[in-house]
């Protein structure tokens, strides 16, 4: 069963990242994926500075994330059918126009409905580079420890982006004369990174192969509106990703509110940076040791522990002690990378390689929807109840973990039918 056996070694990490054709897309994806975690918070803080309400800011940020979530699935299906290069270049142009419109709406203090609609459009056009980056590893390294090391790298880097990105967004909003600086920086990096990624040799070769397979009828297809998401095991893994995103989004907003309540607004970014360091260190340790428990059992347990710790974070926030807040926060950080790595391994377990981009993008959509819901919930509850309000997000996360436990059999069944070769990370 996947996730039981010998762990990946440092040589597997070196082999994966040093594989022929990997360097350019890895570097490009770093630039293009880093803003993933900046967009929502940069927008939230930007609107908060202009209109002074966490609730309104949370609504606009949530609209952006909902658009992003919907766009990733549609894009994933298109990229699996046409290859990533051409569609990504088109998206870059549309995205640039949409983000410009969003900035104009925020600066003009347009009605919330109008600004939210433009935010949805900007989200729809956001290039889905995360799913494409993960899917590209199926071309670059064989299944087994090296590919799983690559997935662990993706998880560690993504978590780094999700924590350092918001911290950078907060610094740019506070330390620059214009609060929209963070959003513009994030959008610019997205445009540069995506364009470079789409034009790398490995990505262009993948596009050529996909088009050739499509022309000969050899390309795997899943018909219907849901496509590959019709697979029960994949839906269960997506549920885990949704719950993870919800709890993480709740914590992201809550930490800044707690720091503001404690009289040290800048400390929110420092805490999230420390969270990132803990997560990266825990992720490296996670990838280098064997884990005897199978994936379908570990995902709900990890999510439950993560949600419980974030609930504790919310409950201690009204005490005004950032040191006390840091204790459960750092413990929660250690559970992040194992979850994200598990989601990637779950996709490999439950979906065919030919539909990897769409399957990975379903995970991205689920996580983004979760972050959107978590941020909106945290913003509303903080306005109503104060800094303790974001504990509600952790409680909801525990309910999702319970549902995930009840559905664990669908992932186990997929593993029995299709166990990847090699040992897991």
C-alpha cells in the first residue's frame, strides 16, 4: 500500500531536481507559483486599507479565490487535451487585463458586487501553473522514490510559498506608500513565471506529445462535466485538500487579526514566516523516513490534528500573548507538508497519468475553495467575535476530517487496484 516502506533519500531529491529538462521549468514554476499565496491576502489587505472592513475585504478575496478554483479545473482539462504551452500564453494575456481591471475597481471604490465580479474574472484567468508543474514530473522522472521525492519538493515549496507569500504581501502593503503594491508584484511574477514555464523545452515537448496522442486517438479521456473527478477515490483526496485549505485559510487571516489585537500588526508576518520554516523542516524529515500507515488512514488523522491545533490557536488569541499563540501554531505547521504531499500521492494513486493535470487541478481547486471559505469565515467571525472567531474554522475542519474518515475506503480501493511502482516518500 502506498506510503508504506522505504523512504526517499537525499539522492532521490537530487536525482529528481537534476533530471534532464527539469531545471528550467522548476525555476520558472518557482516564480510563477510563488504569487499563488499572495493573491488572496494581497487583495484582502488592499481592500481592507481602502474600505476598512474585514468582511468586505474577505468577500472580495473569496471571489478571487472562487474564480481561481473554477478556472483551474477548466484549464486542467484544456491543458490535458491541447498541451500547456499555447493555452498558458493566452491566459497570460487575459490575466493581465483582468488584474488591471481589479485594481481600477478597488481604487475607484466600486460597488462590492462589481468588484467581486471582476475578481472572479481575474481568478478564472489566473494560469493554473501549480497543477501543470506537478503533472510535468510524470514526464521527467519515473514512478517510485524519485517521483515521490519530486512531489515532496512540490509540497515543501508550495507550503513555503503559502506562508512566505502572505508575509511578503503584508510587508508590501504596510511598508510601501500604495497598498496595491503587493497585488501588482504578485501579478507581475505570475505573468513572468508562467510565460517562461510555458516556453521551456520540457513543457513544449509535453505539449507536442499530447497533441500527437490526441491526433492518433491514444489520449485518455473522461467524458462528462466532472471528467476525472467522477472517480470516488479522487473525490475523497479532493475532500482532504478542501479541508486542509479551509483550515489554512482560517489560520492565515486569524494570525494577522491576533497580532493586531496584541498590538503588534507586523508580528503576523513574522509568525507566518516561522510557520514556514517549521513546515519545511518537518517536510524534509517526513520525506526521509518510512511511514507504515497507509495513505487512506493518514489523511483524515493529519487533517484532524491540524484543525484541532488551529482551533487552539483561535482560543488563545484573545489572551494577547503571541508567544502562547506560537506554540500550537508551530505544532500545526509540522502537519502541513505531510498533508500536501499526501494529496499529490493520492492523485497518482486514483487518476491515470494521462489526466494528471486535470486531476492535480481538482486538488488545487479544492484547496483554493477551502482557503476562500476559510478566509471568508474567519473575516466574518473575527468582525463578530474578535480574534477568537477564527477558532470556528478549526472546528469545521474537524468535521471535514470526520467525513474524510468515513470515506477512507474509496482511497484504499483505488490503492488495491492501482498501486504505484516503487517506495513512497
